[in-house]
C-alpha cells in the first residue's frame, strides 16, 4: 500500500471546497475546480475523484461529472461553478447542488451513480414556481450543503456574509444575513419550508462570538445529531456546531481546522500563522472507524489555485471534535515512513523570514514578492506532477509533519536557483539544526545536495530553513538510513 499525503490528489489537480462521502465502499470527493494560474475562482468544470475506504492513497480520477454549460441559464459557460454538494436522495439517485458564482440561483443535477455524468434536473424553486433568488429580499443562494435524513426528509443549507453587487445578481437586492436552512420536497428541487436564518453573520444579533458564520455550509449526521460545518468570519478556519434537529437551534462547538494552525495552543495572531492564509471550505466524513475533515490550501501566491487536504479528527468525551493541526500525512493514519523521496509540495507549513501573509483577491503578487509559494512548471490540465516550492529566501521555512524516523543518517535535497548559503534541517521550527547543507548554486537545472542528518529515532517533524543570499526553488528531499551489512 502506498502512503497518503497532503494534498491528497496529484500536484497538478486543484479541487477546493471538497465534500467527502462514502458510497458503496469508496470515498468520493466533490468540489469546485480551480484552474492553475487562473484569474478567477472555479474556472473549470466539475470533476470527481474517489478512493477505496481501505486505501486512502489510491485516488482514482472519475472524469468530468458536470459541465458549466449544461445548465440552461449558462449556455455559454461564462459563469463559473462554485462549491457543490451531493446527496443520495430518497429515490436512491444522486443529486448535485451548485451555484453559479454570484448569480444568486441554485441548480440541481442528478445521476444514477455517484460519479457518472450528471444531468440538469432543475433550479431550486418555491411551490409557486418562481426560482429562489429571483426576487429582491430573498436570502442569497450560495454554497449549498445538503442532507437526506434517515426519514427521507431533505434539508438544504446555504448562505454568504458579504454583500454581492447588484449587477452580479441581475440587479436584484438579495439579503446576506447568514446561513439559512430549507426543507425540500421529494422532487429534490421544490422548497417545502424556509428559508429560515440559523447562523447569523457577525453583523447580526445571535451570531457565534468571534467565529460567526461567513460561508461554506456543510452538514453531516454524527451519532444521531446534526453537525454543521462552516467557514467563519476569519475565512481561514472551518468550525462546527451541533443540534438535535436539522432545523436547529445549533450550539457552537469549536474549530475543526485552520490552515495556519491558528486557535491551536491559544494562538490567535494571524502574523504567527504557519501558512499563507486565505479562504477554506470543506466537510467531514467518517471513513472506516475515523472521522476526517477535508479543507483546502492556497498556492501560486493567490486564492484561485487551491488544493484539497484532509486531517484525521479526534473526538471529545462529549461527542464533539478537537481541532486538528495541519500535517503532511493527513489521510495516512499515522506518520510517513522516515526514508525515501518526498516532494516538497507536501509541506504543511510554509512562511518567509518575516512570517506568512494573507492572500486575497486584490492582486497581491507585488506585496508577496519575497515570500515562498507552491507552484508548478506545466500549464493547467497537463497531468504531470511538476509542483515545487519557489522563492525560498533568507529565513524562509518549509515544514513537514510527521515522519517515523529510524536510523536516519543522511538527507538529500533537490534545489535550483541563484543562492549562496545553507539549508538547515531540524525537527522543530527554531531548533538546533541536525544538518547544514551547503548551498552554492547558479543554475536553472535541478541539483541534488546532501549532508549528514543523524536525528534521533521517533515520530518527528522536519523543518528546512534557508539561511543565505539569493533565492531557491525546492522540489524534493530524500531521507536515507544508515546502511547496515
């Protein structure tokens, strides 16, 4: 069996907003589909990936499952398909819910299998026939989360906190007061009741203090109760809330994961985030005996090329979840083997000598010129894994968690660039280095350098810190044990 690493899909694939589901012994992930280097969110058609429950390293590409132009409101394909969700309906078929960027309309597609090609089924509408979101004053349809309960009732969640320009939604004035719930008829598209506000934004009374709803609705049944997952006002964390009824009221539980490991160990300072911050979105699922949270990270110094990651969750005695830290081995079931070659793209921590920064949609490249970032050599859609870390400058750190070291003696790194200095290797971010790899490079070709690295045995993180002049690209590292005779 191969090992599972974060991001869990190939380096050339960009699937954010991942919603995981177990159907008939396989884990299927449904998400939006970013374009590497694209100028907008979610520019590509929906695709699906799946893996057997017993081997979360063996992901299989299921192909395109729904195209932008299949919806009659988008025949040109100009509108982008934002974060979707899927449920198995009371009739046993699979229903895909989606929204077109900020148009303010929610569509539904249907398929007889989890990952076949879905066909347009309709738009979510009220009993009088008018489509939800086509009248001013209605809650803005966005980021669907859907649940088919054991009793056959279907619940749809939605919401967004930021005001949408009227021109984006056809000059309708839709409301953005928070997350709402609706119940659907068995036809999976007609509203039986709602929408009802459940999760107010930070501007509304009754919100969750310091973790108010922002977007990214997701819903699961956990031990007979209803667990709502969402992205908070901070935008870079996923939170959870629990209720005894799908219609609420919900009680705030805590943070599931934060891409910068904020809120862990009482750290709330974004300047001390261990990764570059941006939006995140995902869901939880029980796979085998464990619960996992799926989320995404940013690459390429912007928010439009995001990749899916996942972490195993720990339960609390009360039936909730503790916050997971970001790792390189999320779906692996434990640390990675402490030998062999690993791509640098699985770094779970990345920041400059001045710390990390927050990505946004305001073309931050100039502001981030001295920061490292994940990128790739090949264009979008080319199924060749050429991803690497670019632009390591003085003080920059790439961290990897965790490895089960046993007899480690040497570390090799694959680098290129124009740089003079050393690459220090330690098992803590600021610890004494176990290895110092001399760097004197002036080349665009990948070059292998090595040094002794006798770290003690055990489950350890690895941190690579560059100290010197110039800048490096970092493609991979290899851990080698002492050779015995």
